[in-house]
């Protein structure tokens, strides 16, 4: 009798997990029913168009990357989400959008978050304190985000700006600037050259 119960639990858990994988608002290695599709251009585009709020035909979401809350994420023309990147928002009504505009370049390992854990009460375990308010993230047209950059909630990266590899962006960065560091600070303005 005991063995049958264990087998039944495993059977039920298996089908619950399959149902979750099919319906999850996420893409990544932890979703094996669709992960294989990222290895082929045609199936990758079809999967991403079905999951993301917007996904351009010329964009790529490469194997090894994760996205959660896909229905709140827009990915523009010629954007490539490279391996080890993680794009995180919540699919719920109170989730915030992530918008990656056209021609944005991202290195591998870029992380983008729309919220953070609350840590206002030092006497309470942080895991029990919940989350701060979710805030939109926008990467404007033509910006370049270096490898292993972390972009936190509420940040806008300006048009044609550069974020140096390994930076942690906690505040918005203006158009046509270079920012580096943790926290990222603007170190140079990119001026238009006149002929």
C-alpha cells in the first residue's frame, strides 16, 4: 500500500510539473518542454513571440538565458539576449514592464530586475519581509550594456549610452554617456562629432 501511494504522488507531481512547464510565463533551462526550442532560430522566434509581450523577428534569445514574467517584457529589433543573462519581472497585474528598445547590445550575464527584497526590519528574517514596489526598467535605443552588468528596478539607460562591464546600475543613466562602477556613475559624455 505504501509503495502505491509514493508511486501515485510521483505520478501526480510529474503531471503537475508538466502543466507548470507548459503554462509558465518564463523561458530558461528550468523549463525543459520549451528550452530545446532556443537552439534553433525558427523555433526560438516562435516561442519568444508566444511568450514575450513583444519580440521582434530579428531579436534572439539564446540558450542559457532566463526570463521570468515574459508577458511584461518587450525586446526590440536586433537585440540579442546572450547566455547567462537573467531578465526578471512579475507577470501579475502589479508587475512592471521591462522594455529593451531596438539596437540595444548586451554582453553575456546581464541581469535586469524590477524589484528587490525588503530589508526594513533587522529583527525579522529577510525572507519573510517580502518585496519592495516593482518599478519599470527601460533600455533605450542603441545603448550598450557590458558583460555581467546588473540593472536594478526603476532604471532607464539612455539612448546610445554605454554601461561598463561588471557595473551595478542603481539610478537612471542619461543619453549618450558612459557609466561604470558599483554603483554606476557617469564618467564621460559622448559628444556628437561635427564635420
